[in-house]
């Protein structure tokens, strides 16, 4: 499931992130953190570890963990890693697969949170491959895309301007993408039933089913 998430950050949070990341200060070549397979196709800039980037990570991760749709879709145990990327003219990231393990934790889901509006740059689409074809994704500032980490994907070349994004990986309580999607569908059904007068019995049955499936599938 590829899911678009709206309104992750407030206007003030977006401004803080953009102001801090607006220049090359604090960035290094993305190849520094790339594995052997990704290094030849990776051409971008990423923030260095340190207090500056740690503060920005806390803003993004706290916002995601409060976002109801993110929580329902990801069933997050924790956000394993978050980095900030910058693509300038001529930069791209060729087709690759993200690492299965990071910092000793399994990665189940990836997210890209767009930090500046699409009119700031040309190109730079996140392209996610699937059996149905390719999905080209370029979102408004403050929107994010959440997708299974096992998908091949790439970032198209930026031809002008600069693309800023937060990229991260999530360890879910539920390993299976299919099971997570079923739990997400049940969460959406719960929200619909809450708005229907007289649907309390049906709501309780759906809540019971959702809780018992999470109990069955959850990997804590």
C-alpha cells in the first residue's frame, strides 16, 4: 500500500525546517551513508549527525507519531532512522532497495516527507515501482508518502532548484504489509461507524476484530 499523508507539520514547523536546511551548511555527500549497492547510484546531500539534525529529527518524528493516519497505517513500534536530504540541479538517486536492517532493527516502511513546495524545483519525483507499474510522487510541503520498504524506487533528477525532504524508516508492530493494510481498512471503518447513529453494535464488533487481529499479528 502506498499512502499519501496530509498535514504532517504545522506552518511553523515547516518554516523551522526549511530555514535550517536552506543552505548547504551541515550537509555531506549522501554516499557517506550508502551501502555498497546504493553508493554508485546515489547523488544527493544528507545532513550530518549532530545536535542540529537531531533537533529537526525530533520535530518530524514527534509529528508523525501524533498523526492518526500514520499510526493506523504503519502500526509503528518506532521510527528507526530519519535523515534530511537535499537534491540540487543534476542530482538524482538511481533505482535501489533500502536496507532491511538499520541500527539492529527491521525496516518495514519508508516515508518521504516533502519540505518545500513543488514549484521550488523541477524534477525530483520519487518513483516507486510495483507490479502495476511506476508511481511518480511529488507532493506539497508538509505532505508525506508512506510505502513498504521492500519496493524498488528512485528519485528522478532535479533539473533546477533544490528539493528538500525528510526520509525515514519505520519498524512496525506488524511485519506483513497485507496484514497492516487490513488493520488500516478496519481503522477507517471504525471512523465511518462512529459517524453513523445507531451503529454502536457494529462498531464494537469491528473494534473487537481489529484488537484481536493486532493481538494475533503483533510483534512487540
